[in-house]
């Protein structure tokens, strides 16, 4: 039986690696998810065949409850809330890992080997950190916790002291295990999760989600060492490594210091010298247009680049955007989508939303491949994006987002921005794009506005026919 279990674990690990590789390309991402799902099924089956399991009734109950909760979350949580759902998943994953560590300590205590005790210590610390850190991230995304950085004197020094103390306590557990030291590690992990994420602002939530993913993976890998479970070791290492690399890539895409995102007060949504005060001055200076005005601009266009942002997710306008693109394409207009790597609240957020609306993969272009095309484009259509199209990232050295790679939307001949108001994005920075003469602001719910615009364009096509 042990041979069968190990073969199932080997198959699961292989599928996890293949699935992760397939996710590197948009065209194969769906297949990558399916491979990973099959791998997880093999891992669960292998675990259920483990010889140490003597009773199944609690396991069956847990499977039914967990499957019910997971199915409900998958079916009823809207796509716009995927970042919050992922944060919750990380939280419960971290809690599960921490509880397994507590269980292993209670089972073995002083009899555990040095390797096992070391793994249990890191498992409990990282699991508790992931649990509370993910709950804080969820609260920030949901608006239950202030999105601005919450800081206090010497918070970085305090975090460093707490981490060093946890490492010292884990070392003491290996040398001479005591309940006091073990539960102190658990308490420090719980505290550090809170103090690490509170000082990070809403603008950096995509990076934070990646980091929490890395912490959860490392905690799972430590659990694998504690339990002698090969698939947990491999899966956790893949999760931890990929989350860390993705976090570094997201930091680079936002021109953030990865160290500052991990430890500092970044991504402020208030208090910067260039933050917006009220919408009135911008509304007075901007060119505010109507649906008919936008339709007139698009009728004369031969090339259009659509730039989706978090506002598209909020209004669930992805299907309306697809229909608009279809109407333009029917009129002979070249339509492409420009996807910024940190648009939305998690990496790949816009790709997922557009894929849900069946937008062809070949129409999606990342920042590096599309940025030079704006200068030769008739109209850029911005749907609920702000920071990722803000020229201040290139023109205002005092801006908090200065140096962040942004989409060169302002270089298009005309720009139409669909947005609810003149409010700033996550970074809290006034967007000078909204005030440019070539920019038309169409205010209101993006979905309703784009549906009305598409209807107007289709009526025009019928009259022309």
C-alpha cells in the first residue's frame, strides 16, 4: 500500500509541475489548472490510503463540509471578489497548517527528532503568520480595515525583533522543547502576520497576495517535513517559490522596492503631496462627454486599444466590453486589449475577467508589447483604470507612483475614459490623464455606459447598411 501511496504522490507532484508550467502562457493556462486539479485529486486519494488512518468518519464529515463550502464559494462569489476569496483561502490554509503543527507537537513533544521539531516550529510560525496576515489583507480589500498604511513608531524594528525572537525560540525547541516556547512561537507568528500587513497600503495588495501565497507554500512545505509527506514538501516548495518570484515581478512592474513592500509603509492612499483633494476642480477642468459624443469619436476610428481596470471588475462590465469590441470589429476597426500586470487587485485579474467573457487570447497584449502601439492608435478606451494609465508615473518625480511602468494611453490620438467619478486609484494620486484636452470622460457605471455606447454604434451600423 505504501508503494501505491508514493506513486500517487509522485503523479500528483508531476502534474503540479506540469500545471504550473502550462500557466506561463495564456493559451495553455486553462489546461494547467486542470492538470493541477487532477494532481490534487491524486494527492488526496493517496493521503486517504495512508496506513496511519484508522477511522474515516471524521474525515468524511470534513470532506463533505469542506466541499460544500468550497463549491458555494466557487459558484456564488463574483469574479470581482476573487482577490478577497484568495485572501480567505490563504488564511484558512495557514490556519490548517498551524493546527497540524500544534497537533504534531502534542503528539510527539520532546520525543520529536531535531528535524521534525524544526519543521514544526517553522510550520506553526509561518502558518499563524499567513492566517492573520491574510485576514488583514482580506479586510483591506473588503474595506473593513483602512486601505492606507497603518504605522506606528519603530514598526520595522519591532517586526525584526519578533522574527529574531521566533527563530531563537524555534532553536530552543530543538535543544530543549517546552510548551511555553512552542506557544510563544505560535503567538509571535499570529502577531507578525498582523504587523507585517497593516503597514502596507492598498496600492500594493497585488504584491501582498503573492507574498502571502509564498508564506502559505513555505508553511505547507514545513508541514511535509514534519509529517514525512513528500507531496506536501514538493507542492509547498512550488507554491512558496512561485509566490515569491511573482511578488518580485509584481514589485518590478510597480517600480516598488520588494523589501519595502515586505516591511515598509508603502502604497499610501492618503497624505501624499499630489493626492487628490476633491473631484470638483478636476470635473471643472476635464472634458466630460456623453454616450453620443463617445460614439461619434469611435465611428471615425480605425484602430482602438481597450484598457481594462478594476472599475471594469466592479461594474462587471467585461461582457459589455466584449460586445463593444465586437461591434467595432464588425465595422472594420482593429481592436486590441492592453493588460497592465497589476491592473485590478491581483496578478492576472483582467486576464481572468476577459477570459470569462470569451475574449480571444490573441487580442490580449501585455504592457511591453502594446505600449509602443498607442502613438499609432486612433482611440484608447479606458474602462475603470487609473494608476496604471497615469502619466504622473513618468512626469512627476514627487508622485508616489513615479517610475512605475504605465500604459502610454495619453499618446493615442484620442482617449475615452469610462469611470464613475474623478476619484483616484489605489495610490490616491490625481490622474492628469483625465485633464488632458484629448481625453473625454464619460462618467457613470461602466457597464451601463458601454452597453449604451454599443447600442448606439450598432444602430449606426444598421443605418449605414
